[in-house]
């Protein structure tokens, strides 16, 4: 499967504009501290980005779980085929029972690959 450069993702993300904001996801949070695991969040972001841009799913990693509290933010990283990266900011907009709704925004500028 071909991988896109961060510049291509940045362009695709910019072209998608408003579509990158207002996406939501749902997860069963159980009875302990409600949160979405970092792995589940990364998978959902990759799926949403692919659907929004019409490109293959990117490699997305999220270092932290997303707490089910309105206003909570976390940063994830999209890594392109050339190893350059784009940051993705995720912010919880609402929580309704076991559903965590969030917006996300991809950074406009990529960081080059490490040498």
C-alpha cells in the first residue's frame, strides 16, 4: 500500500478544511474512570482522516488515553511514508453516557524526518 508524504497529508487536510472539525466517536467506557484508550483513539483518527481525505489510512499514534471530560485535549502524531510527521490535536466536545464526542485538527506544517 503506498504511503503519502506529510506534505500530501497536510494538503489533503487543508483541502478538507471544515471536515476535519466536528468528527465524533463513540466508545463503551465501562464503570471505571471513563476514557478512550490511546490505541482506540489512534485507530478512529486514522479511519476519519482516510475517509475525509479519500487517501489510505495514515499511521497515527496517540501517547495518552482520552479522558471523557469536556475540554480535555491530547496530541497525536500522524507519520507519513517519508517519516515526516504532523501533529493532530484532539479535544473532547461532549460526553453522553458511553459516547465521547471530539473534534480534531491536523497541524498545517509537517516536521521533517529525523536524520
